[in-house]
C-alpha cells in the first residue's frame, strides 16, 4: 500500500527518513537542477506535509543529530 503518493510529475522524491518522533521526511529533488526541499509529514496525517524547507540540489541524505 502507498502511504504517501507523489501526484506531481514535476517532483522527484529522492530520499526517505523516519525521525524518532515518527515523522516521515522526504527529500524532493524537483528537477535535479534547482534547489530541492525536504517535506515533513506527520505519521498520522499523510494528506499534506506539515512543514517544508529548502535544501541543496538533490537532497539524498537526511541526517539527525
């Protein structure tokens, strides 16, 4: 089953991580030529991200510290 569906053909979801607070973080590389973003979803509501922030090009690692 799909928990979260990428319905935009303009986005390329490139990485995935789950935080200790059970949030799901997705690295969106967009078109691989512009700045990407990290999408943060609540584990109980996958309808829309609860937060987004700009990252570098092709966010392929999500680190927690």
